[in-house]
C-alpha cells in the first residue's frame, strides 16, 4: 500500500494549518498532517523540532496559536472540559520515562486507570489487569515495584497500564531511549503485535530510525516547523530530498550542519 492509499484511509487524527509558538519561538507554521486509523505512524526528525509537542497538541495539553487538531472528528481545542475528559479516555500516552507510580506495584499501576475511570468490580479489574500484563509479558512481575524493574520491564509495565482502558490511540514518546538492542526488539514487536491484536492506532515519536522503519506503515519527518517528508517506509527510503536522505542515513555531511556558526570570523575570535 502506497502513501496515497494510506492517506485515503480513515484518519483518526487530523492536524490542519496549525501554528504553534513557545516562549516567543515559532515551533510550527501552518502544519498539516493526518494520522491514518489502525496504522503505525512513525514521527521522525532532528532533535529540537517539536516532535513530542505534536503529541501534546493532540492530547490538548497544549493549545495552538491557530489551526485545528481533530481526534476522531472532534476538535480537541473546542471541547468543553467534560467532553475533553471523556475524549481523552480514547487515547493513551506512553511517556519516555514510563511515569509509573513508585509506591504502587506493577499490578496496582495497571489497575489505576480502571479504578479511576470505571465502576467495574474488583474481580473484573483483577482479570483485566492480569490479561494486560500477560499481553506485554509482565504477569510474573505483578507484585514488583518500579524500583525492582529493569528499564525495559518498566517500559512494558507502563505499556500494560496504557492499554488498560482499551484506547483507540496510543502515542509513544521515545519508547526505545536507553534500551539495549534486545529490549528494543521486544518493544518493537509489542508495538506491532498490540496494534494488530487490539486494532489500535499508534503514533511513535522516536530517533531510532532502523527499529521503527521495520514496522511502521507510514512515516512523517518533521523539521523546520513543517513536514519535511512523509510516505511509506519504502517511499521515504527512496526520497531524493537531501535533508531526508541525511536524516534517514544518519550522515555527518549534509544540509544539516554539525557546527553552529558563531558571530564574526573564527580566526578573529581566537
């Protein structure tokens, strides 16, 4: 399936003509991008381009200067407080840190959203939690505290919590940071398996190009306040844009310079 076919599919998130600035700095200018439903979309780009900001705009944690962000047809920044609260239950966020409650066990962390957002009896919550933990290979660690987990185990425990309410969308903020190659492989497989088994939509912000390109259905590269490139992994790999090529290949030489230019002449500064 090429990018035109993917974009023709139902989009769960639509960002239209969005501009956003922070502390006087322009982060995005007239950004427009869609995220197809039921697919894994990788969001790539150089550091400092605001990739995580996109996730926070989707969740309405941040408000754009102009433009719209629609989730499942709802304009996120026009919803009332109660409607926004209800809509956010359909999406989940896996933070880079995992953000587990340190004084709760893995079981209690996973049960927390169910206890807060539902009126289910404890017996049902127990069964759901065990199923979610089994799905990420963490049922055997249910009684452990976050301080007793490795980095990869903590990330998987956080993933179990993020799927507790059966969301339609999961947003991953740098899920592979600080993980060894084996753990990265496990997380990549989990993202793919959960997306397919639970009919999810996944948006993955990452710098790990090789890992995510193996499973992504669609790729969006953000830079310079807008979309630098987008398409299927095959289309991105075949791009002739030197900026895209440099980023995907991790080349030292290219449009994005390693050295930041100083004021005046270097020899004169010395």
